[in-house]
C-alpha cells in the first residue's frame, strides 16, 4: 500500500489529473462562493457590539474596583495548555506580533495565544514533513548535506508562515480601509457640518460605510465605543490610528486630537484630507494601470502568441503536408 502511494506520487499522469481536479474545484468554488456568501456585515457588527459591551464592562469594573478586568474570549483549551506548559509567552512573545494581530483584525488574548501556538508548532510540522518527503518518499539522489539543507529551509519557512499570514491579512484589511476612507471622510464631514457630535458622526458613518468596507465600519464603531467609555478621548483616536496603520488615518486622527484640544474648526481639515486621500487612491490606481502592460508581456508571449501562430500558420501547414 505504501509503495503504491509512493508510485502514485511520482506518476506524472496521476499528478496531472490531480492538479486538473484541484483547478476545477477551485474554479467551481470561486463561482459558487458569491452565491453562498453570508451577511458578513451583520456578523462583523455583532462582533463589534460585543466588543463595545466588553469596553463598557471593563470601564465600569475599573471605576468600581480600580482594577482592569479582562472579559475577552478564552482560547481553545488544548492551545492554551500547550502555550502555558511550554511557556511560549516568554520565549516567542513579540510586541510587534501583538500589534500586527490588532492591525489584522484579531483582538484579545485568544488570537495571540493561537499565534504563539502556531509559531511553535508550524516549524516542527514542516520539519517532519520535509524529512519524510526527502529521506523516505522521494529517494532523492542529492548528497546528505543538501537534503539536510532542504529540511532546514522548510523549517525556516514554517517559522515565517504565521508572520506571512499576518502580513497578507493586514494588507487586505488596509486595502479595504484605504479604498473606502475618502468616502467615509466625506460622510463624516457632512455629519459634522450638519451639527452632529463626533461620536454620533462616527456611529452614523459606520452604518453607511458598511456596504463598502466592513473593516472600516468596524473600526469606526469601535472608535465610537471608545469615545463613549474611555476617560481620555485622545486614546480613542490613537487606537484608531494604531489599529489601521495607514498614514491617511493617522493624519485625520491627529486633526481630531487637535480639534479636541484647541477647539480648531474640523470641517475644513476634513475636506482637505478627504481630497488628499482621494488623490492618493487615484494615483495608486494609475500606478497599477501603468504597471499592467509590462506584466502582460510574458503571459502574451507564452500563451497568446503560440496560439496565434497556430491559427495563422495551421491551415498552410496542413496544405503543405497534404501536398507531399
């Protein structure tokens, strides 16, 4: 049975059929996912509402007992036990990783414990799989140092895999926020100039912008909760800038802080910053459009030109072959 499995792994026809099946399944999944997608906005808003209730309970408890009480969701028992028994919080703890988890939308202690767990387990899993493949399954003809180097490379890749996942999640989240932020600033400006307070304006904009960017609506709702329950309103703006990690959001948060502190008019600042963010969004779109022709050069040479030559020269080749 084991020899049959090894033979199948090295069978080119079997691997081709397997890759074709995976491609067909991925295509079907891509086509059916929009039809089966649930209401992500409702789920995110429910999670934000629970976060607001946690902030309220924490601040109420701090006022009564003068002590901070954490009411966040606990991680899974197995993950928490492994992290606690191996003391991974001491050996693998990273302040940058904690900030990146917040920027990726993972809040609380449970995602951080899960990250530490996978940071310790993933290299071991990659090492075991690479050793099994290199020394047992593949029967490579390379020398032993080369095989050991391949296993070490796979282990290093396993160490970097959690951080790569976080970076991808952060980039997707920031892209969603960046695209919707100029429109959110316009809505925020309209709300403020109509006489709304900043808390009511953030709450209103979070509801309206949810159809365009769930992530931005979530951040605005959390900011509304922090403005309502934190003693220092400056902390709420700093947390918003820290959670997003975008320069445009940081500049807006700085303007809001100055308005809170010095009483400066906020409408003109928001109007200017909304135009700047919109220009930045347009320039990024133009940059991507300008970079598209060089990226299409290689695919056109590899895929379009051979087919074009076959279509043009095919009939002539058939006629020449029939004349001989």
